């Protein structure tokens, strides 16, 4: 803010919050309120500055897995910090990628052993696909909605 420049959500397609199960804030309500507002409308306000952006948010968290490779808790979102378990916040995310169902990426199957090709190449592909409506339609047609048992 001291430099009076836009933040990461104004410049990137996606902002990834990693290890969210360990995040601690002193003003949780204020942070979640700002995130909910942004995720709903694309508008952000920081220290008197208002702006809009189209950056998506991804939250990554480690969850407990049992011996069979399945989540220990049936409701996996219960492992998020309590302030992130608010229904209105969770409702603003498109979905959950159940990584425990995905095949592991083995080093021998990679195109390169270098860092840049793996991450930068994937990032560029996703950036280009974001503008294509047929990609969005493909994703929507392949979403599976699973309601948790209560």
C-alpha cells in the first residue's frame, strides 16, 4: 500500500492460498468479509482504494487421510480454520478437487525435470483457456455435485 500499486488480484488469473489450515488472523471477520465481497462481486477495497479484478481464488489445505487413502472426516471442510467454515464464504467457491482420487504424478512420467516447464507451461495453458467459452462449458459439464451427509 505504501507504493500505491495494485495488489496480486489485479495482475494474476489466480491467487492461491496454501496451507490454509494453519492461517491465523487477528481480524478474521474483516478478512472473510473482504474475501466474500471480492468473490461475489470482483470488487475489493484496501485502505481507501477501490478496484475490481477477475482473479480466481484457490485454497489449498492438508486434510487427514486414513490408511485406505480416504479423508478421515466425512465433511472435509471441517478441517479448515473455523473462520473459513462460514457457509456464505464456502458457497462462493466453485468446487473441491478430491486429490485423493487423482493418480499420483510420478517423476518418470514428467515432460521435463526442470521447474519452469512444469509450472510455467501449465500456467500459460490455463491462462489461455480461461478466455475460451468452450473450456468453461467443458468444466461446467464435467462438474459433479456431491452433497455431504449430515
